[in-house]
């Protein structure tokens, strides 16, 4: 089966800065593919190229068989875009915003009116349809942002960090909506720096950092890359000199890698149980004031940590 999206050696540079570095992957019809990486990893730049908003420095991608470079107008017929930034007019109502975006997708008349009503019902905001966007909460604006990308029933939906800054209730609704859209047959490219979202939603995950797509696979395939290693997370006192402590621990024989995080350290070892006591002792000698300890089961966050040597959310 031909993928709905096929990305081949995409590169984007701004001067000497390479924000997307030779990225290749594909997405099949009906698949949720998540790009998991921290802020600044290149996720938004990649989405912007696939949406034809940015021209690649080199490489190409095909969407439903059409090139994002030479067939951009054809590409736009098949994709929906939910940008990271809210793309709405505060002084207009929800209906007026959706009508505006619908006309850009060449929807008109009764067909447009019907789709506006359908997407408002789908996102649970029919009762606020005639209220101005400036009266909406952040989570409600996010949901209207999503609705705008759904009006023309795209085959492939790009969702760039759609839950950033929303309340827990809206986040839950957005995640459920993603799953519902997928059950209806829509393919989705979903970018996030939240490990929990990628774990819940994805058929496959691509791990991206500094513009490089480091690994691709199912969650099971990616966690297998961690192998037999365990991760131990130490929460430490804010006054601790974490880089200095990490440098001292790195030379300790039980530890294969030490990662400095915002409020502590994560150490990677072969066997957490047998290594825990000597590592605690060594960390204390290095000046760490340990407040809590957690042995972390392999997951997408630990995969990212193992592959990059840094924390996902730093």
C-alpha cells in the first residue's frame, strides 16, 4: 500500500542553522504517527514544510502522491493543519471564524454551513457557536483551532502540539477527539513533547532531537532499544550543583550514563536493584542532597533519554 505521506531526505537550514537534518519517514492511511521531541527539536519546522508553508532546502515529500514542492496546490486538498499557535480572530464568533476558514478551503453555501455545524458538535462547542472567540478559554480556542482544520474532511491531519497550555479537561477532550478521528479513517501526524500523549495515541513514534529523526518504531520496538538498562531518577535539593555531581558520578563504575534534569538527576545502569545502594552513597559523597528516588520502567521518555543523553522536557 502506498503511504499517504512519504518524506524523503528533508532538510531545512536558516543560514548556518540546520533545523531539520535529512529526515525520512512515512505514514500510512489510518495511522497515528507521533513525532516526540523537546521544544526546538525541529517538529514545527517539519510540519511547516509538509504544509507547504516553508520550502525545503533539499529533499521532498509526497502527500497522496503529490510533491510538496511541485504540486503544492494539490497537496492542500488532502491535508488539514492544526498549528501550534492559535490561528483565530478574537473579534469574530466561532461560526464566523469557521466560515472564514471554510471558504479558504473552497467550501460554500449549504455544504459549508453543514460542515460548520458538524465540527462544532464534534468538538462540543455548539452552545458557544455565536460567542466571540475573545470570550473563550485557552482550551476552547484550541478546540476551535482543531475544528478549522477538519472542515474539508482531510485525509491527513497535521497536529502541532495541540494540547500546549490547555486545562486537563480540554486536553482529555482533544486526545479523545484524535482517537475518534482516527477511528473514522483519518491519518494523523501528531507532534508533542509529552511522553504520555505519544504512548496513548500512537501506532508508531518517531523520536526527534536537534532536527535529527533518531529512531522510529512502535512503542514496543523503541523500548527494546533500551535493552537491559534501568533508569534511576533522583530528586535533589535545588541548591545542589547538579553538573558537578553528574561529572563525579559519570566515573562511577556502576553507571553508564548520567543525565541532568531540572530538579535532579537520572542515572542509567545495568541493574537498578544491585546498583542502588552504592549509587546513593556515591551521590551523597559528591554533594547530592537526595529528596526522593524512583526506579523508572522503560518507556518512551527513558528511550529518549538513552538515545540522546538528555531529558525529554528540558
